[in-house]
């Protein structure tokens, strides 16, 4: 098993674990079929040795989303103004959320064990707000679940009152993920996961802002995940 305690392999661990988490772990027809076919056997079969395990995802990384032009246009049409909460930042059309921890374990996909990507990626104390008139919706404390399908969950508050906890907010499509690269600081960089509005979040936002213009599957943007390897 590869673990994060092996310094020579820490970049490989970060790459395998997070690319699987936000790429191979995302929903596709092949993965959905495989998951359905193996769901009963996985629960009863013995747990295989993972091919990679990252027990503690380092802090200092981030998940940034380059907002899709059509999404930004839709917000303008609806009179919704986006903003950031806590440690999140919004600049040059991209919103960024610091990674605050988590864990990811990856099993060999060919083993039939499902879900073959397990864990969470945490983004606590940050989030995104949407404001129209006197109504503000706050989406905070994002947690990425790299299962099948891969989704991002978060807390929802309306005008400061909690409306939902750990609600499915975004669906993550990793079929567009590019190969892992490294930046000048040696960080692992994963770019290309498509972030889409979940049907549940679309329904909640439509109800809150008295519209029917938002739908599940609306492309929010393209994610870039940066993970420290030291």
C-alpha cells in the first residue's frame, strides 16, 4: 500500500488519491453500471488492500472554480449577486476555497470493490453567497464526497437561518479532468473537473428566490485543485 508517510511517494499519493476523488470517482455510465452490479457483492466481500491512502490531506491547498460565463450571465438575469464567505476569495472570475483537511483512500477499480474511491475533502469556514433584494443564501463548509456519483455537500442558510445541513449542492463530473501537473512550488495541480448545480440545490434556490429558472445540471464552472505535497 502507498501511504503519505513515504516522502519519496507523497506526490504520487496526492495525485492518485485526489485525481481519483474528483475524476475517476465522478459519475459516468460505466462507473454507475459497475457500481450497481457490484453493490451487493462489495458489502459482503472482504476489503482489499488499497492502492493509495492519504490519511490526512495537508492544509494549504485550495479548490478554485473558474465560473462559467453562462452561469454568471444567468445570475445577472436573475438579479443574483455572488459573494464570498469566510476564507473564500473571488477574483478574476474564479472563486477559491481553502482545503482544510480530509482523507482519501483509493482501491483498484478492476477489483470490483465499490466505491473504489472513499473519503472526504473538507473546506471548512468558507463558502459562497447569493443575494437578491433582501434575501441572501449562504452555502458554506463544503465537503467533497468522491463516491459514485462524486458530489459536493454543504450547509445552507437563508438570511442567517440554517435551511439545510450537509445538503448536496454540486455534482462533480471528472470525465473532463486533465492529467496531474505540478506548479513551481511542487504542489500537485488537478484541473478540469466540471462543477454542476445539483437538482436539490436548484430546487432550493428556485423556491428561495421565487423563480423556476435554475435547473440541475447547470454548469457552474471548471475546478482546479491544488494540493501541497510537503
